[in-house]
């Protein structure tokens, strides 16, 4: 089953159980005769509204991520906390208008009844669905193609553990060694498909979704090579736990059936933070465009009067997952700025117009990128997007540069408030370090810190 179908089935299951929970609660509150009801409320409209509320809440907290070899206990714990909070929110909204009614004891009872009602039904529905999924995985339905990378002995040990637990859903299609010496050989019918340099080809050819890493202590330095070979592919990387010391700070452990694996490419932000970040992007960009419209018209007129050329400058950049998009800016350079081809910008670039210098110092040349944010190409905060020609160059010269493409690029970022213009490849390498630090520490708190720093630089005219 694909991730989309799995999530769709999960949403349908939740809709059924949430609706059933509201129906039971309605029967208890309205039809039981235990509570005074002046006029009988409608069943269907509140049920629809409450169902939408729960679906949104479940989405925000991350209950609609694809379930794959996940801990059911962790899911139950998250469900418990979410239903508690959601029930309190609902009943705060319902009873906020009942201040003049004697609802003290009855309201507490109703809260408890509805909370227990929803919790039991939603948990039961999900556990039934998870049990079905587990049986399907054991039967080989919906498993993920998996390769094991590492030394011969460790890879075989890991393969033995995986075979013991088919409910993990790992369908091992091949081994990849540290080099090509054992390519073509087999172990228990599973072929050795090459060395680390062959990883990109193997991942594409076998449609691999999971990469399990099993390295000896002496081979720790090969981990970066493995990660680099997997970058740019939609795969999850997990390693045997004794390598935790070399990746501490960016790993988390998954343990099922007492079988631990360390995930070194975890989700960068919790789902609720990711959703909130996108909401802030959309609201803020729309406000900037609408509220500042007279100023944007004035800027456009000045650009047109000062120099020949278009008001807006549109340039292809590389976005999230390497997808190209057209980035929009107010033109701050002469129209013939790149007659000699793409060039690095610098702090005192002679191609910049007089008014363009002011725009850059105040970051106002970036304002049209609010359109890119509304379209979903960019975010307010993130690594600055680079041009395709420079991305190809940087991928060859900077290890793990590909990881920079795991997130939406931004108008401003940690590198912009901490470093100067990219005038040389060394400047870019330094900025990549700041960008990777941001990616590994992404949070709303970090974004607000960058916003404040950016505002400070704008007020001082320190455009970068």
C-alpha cells in the first residue's frame, strides 16, 4: 500500500470512529433524559464540525504520518495526549456561553464521558487497522525494498535480525559492500550489488525505500560517504546502534520487538511546527504584499526611471528536493549585468544601481519573493536558493551540500545573519556550515530568532 493510500485509509477510519463517538455522546447527553435540554440540537452539523476539528488536530500533531514499523505504544501515548487536549478545547468552546447556567458538575461529567468515548473508539479503530497492517507486512504485502550496506560480517548479522522480524516490513533486495570486491556474490540468495559508489544506481534500479547500515568500528569514516550517496533519494537511513557516538545530536532510536535501529535522517520538524511554519509563511507574505502595495508601486516606478530594463528580475533557482523554480526580485542591477555569464555577487558589486544598493541594504529587493512563498516554492526562513549552475559546482566541491535541498529555501536564513555575501567558494562553504546547522536545529524558536536578527540588520542597513 502506498503512503497516500495508507493515510487515506487511516483518515477514513478516524472519520468513522469520531462520528460514532459523537453519536454515542449525543445519545447520552440528549436522548438519555439525564440532562435538561430546552431544544433538541442538530446531530449532523455539529458532528461534521467536530470531525473536521479532530482531523486537523491529528494532522498537526503528526498522527497522519505514514505508519511503517512504528511503535504502537508511542502512537497510543500521542493519541491519549491529543484527545485530552482536544476534548478540553472543544468543551471550553461549547461551555463558554453557559456562564449563566448551573453546568458545573454536569459539564465535568460530560467532558469525562466524551473524552473516554472518543479515546476508546479512536484507539480501537487504529489498533484494528494496525493489526491488519502488521499481518499484511508479515505476508509480504506493503513491505519496503531495503538494502543493507556495510562490512560482510555485520551485514549478515543485521540480515539475520531482519529476517526474524518480518513485521518490520523490510524486504531486503540486496547487499552493498564498502567496495566492489564481493559484487556478484550472494548470501542466502540475496545478491551483493556493488560498493558504496554504486548506491545511487542500486537505489534507483531497485526502488529502495530503506537503507540499513552495518559498519565495523574501523569503518566509521565511511558513514559520511554512505549518507552522501543516499542524498537526493527518498530513502530512510538507519544504522546499527553501536555507531551512535559518531552521530550524536542528530539521531533517534526506533525499537520494535527489542530490535533497535538508529535513524540518522529523522523528520526535521515536528508536524505541528511544520504546519505552523507554513501558516506563518502564507499569512505574513499576504500581509506584506497587501499592506505595502503603495510602497511596492513607488519602488517599481523608481527602478523604471533610474535604469533601462524590467522592474522585476526573474531567475531560475533550485528549490526543495532539487526542483527548479523561478525566483522573483526587484531588479537591483543593470539590465546587462550578466552579459559575461553567471557571476558571484559581492558587497561592492559595480553592476548594482544606486537605487538597487538602497534596496539591498534594506532587503526590499527580496519583497517580490513573497509571491514565491504563497506558491510554496519558498519560505520566509531557510537556506538561500542557488542557481542550477552553481548548485552543480557546489555538489562536487562541498560534502553533504545535497542536504541543503531537504528544506524549502528562504528569503533569509541563519547564514544570511551570520555571514557576508558569497564572493568566493570559501564564503559559500562557510555559509553551508551555517545552513546545515539550521537544518539540524530547525524549530519555530530558531525561525523567530532569525527573523529578529534580520529585522536588526535591516534597521542598521546591513543588507547581505
